[in-house]
């Protein structure tokens, strides 16, 4: 990065739009390979420079998404500590829910994230880094399968690998089919009279 660029990026009068353009130009030059550009069939339509900047923006969005998810997993770990240790009482709250309400987060959101953390991080020992690349909505779609006793980490990982390439409705169908199969095979193995 040259001194002109760094001074433009540091200038408080440079608008966010200009800062984004500078960042995208830097990513496009340094992080997007010629092979990535050439592999994109749309390059012939839009041109190499447009595709290079689009790939840079896509990369920036994915990186921010991953950072935001990682922050949410770190946040929920801290929330869980506050809940388990009843540390909120030291702040004058008699109930965990009151402390959560003061954090400007709905209790349903907190419960959802706590459940995701409980199952994926505690039960299956996935790390925040491993999970941060996945859409939390899709993690919740797979959750009922992951909660079934006896489902292996490998099976959960197989479904996690499907998240990025599958539409939500297809993922829901796949999870439902798998749950139905597990439950029917479990019933078949139950001893007579149970």
C-alpha cells in the first residue's frame, strides 16, 4: 500500500464509499488471482476488471460474515458464563432474563444461540472458528438432527458441509429425511414389548 492510499484511508473526510473502493482495489490487486478471474465465465461478459472487483467484494463480504459469526459465538460463550455463574446478580439483576433484556437482545435469540453453542460446541466439540463460516439459520435447521442421541460428529459434519451449497428448503427436507430414517431404524431395534 503506498503512502497516498494510506493517507486517503486514514483521512476522516474520505467517505465510507471511497474507503470501501480503496479496500476493494487493494484486495483485487493482492488477493484475487488471475486464475480466479479466468475461471469465472462471467469475465467474458463483464470484463476482467469488473469481475476482479466483484470477487474482491465477495471475499470481503464472506470475511466480514465469518468475523460477525465468530463474534456471536464468543458473545454467547460469555453470556453462558454470566448465566451459569449468576454474575448478573453482581450487577443488581435478580433474573438472567432481566440482564439479557438490558443487553437489547431478545431472550428467544439468546436461547437459540445458547442451544447452538450447547450442541455444536459442547456436545460435538466444534470450535467457534469451524462454525463461524456457517449461516446461523442453517445451523438451526440441522440442530434437531444434531440433538438426537447417537448421531456422530461425522454425520453432523456431513450436514454442515451441505450448508453452503444447499437452499434452506432442500436442507430442511434432507434433515427431515435423515431424522425419519434414524428414528425408524431406532424403533426397529427396540426390544419386543417396549
